[in-house]
C-alpha cells in the first residue's frame, strides 16, 4: 500500500530533477535554433546542442514519470545556501579562468563548491583541488592544446 499523503508526489526529488533537466534541455534547444542544423552525416553548429537538449528533456520526462509512480521521500525544504555556493563557485570559475589561469580557478571552484558539502574537510578538499587542477591542465592544455593559461597574468605569469 502506498503511504503518500493525498495530493503530494512522494518522489519529489525526482520531480524537481526532471523539471530541471527539461528546463535545461528546452533552453539548449531554444538557443540552438539560430544555428544551422545540418544532418547526422554533416552536422551544423546547431545539431549537437539540439540533440543534447532533446536527450536532457527526455531524461527529465522519465524522471517525472518515475516521481509520480514512486514512493520516495518528500522534499521538505530547499538548501538555498548550498545551491548558492555551487552557483557562485561556477560563476567565479568563469570570471577568473583567463586572469588566474585554469589551475587556480579549478582549485577555487572545488574549494568553494566543497563548502556546500556536509562532509567538507579542508585537507581532503585541498587534495581534491590540487588533483583536479593537475588533471584539468593535463587534459585541456597539454593534451587538447586549448588556449587557456595554466597560471594567468593576474598571478604574474
């Protein structure tokens, strides 16, 4: 027997996740409308964002259906502080990556977004920040040759 309260969707975490997936998927598809689509054999600049947006929207739809049919836990609140920390960290990365460079901006991203975790431990996250910074530099600068400085001009490099 289902113990849901009347009028409440028990799998509300899945519901909200599904709505977010659908919103980002539709946004990607809307933003890609101004670009040429092409076709699978010769993709235009709008093909990949449109396809990815469609996949995201479909995943979101599946999550919403799962939320309606499941008996998961009900969300009682929203972690505004945690969401703000992750969003601020992501925005700060975008603003500082050219000036600070990829390595310090990645470390900053990891440390600030890590504050949103209940398992935040300074030394553990410092090690993660150093490891992800090194991995990012190796992957994006060394292997893919992206024109991003590892350490930027704000640091005197």
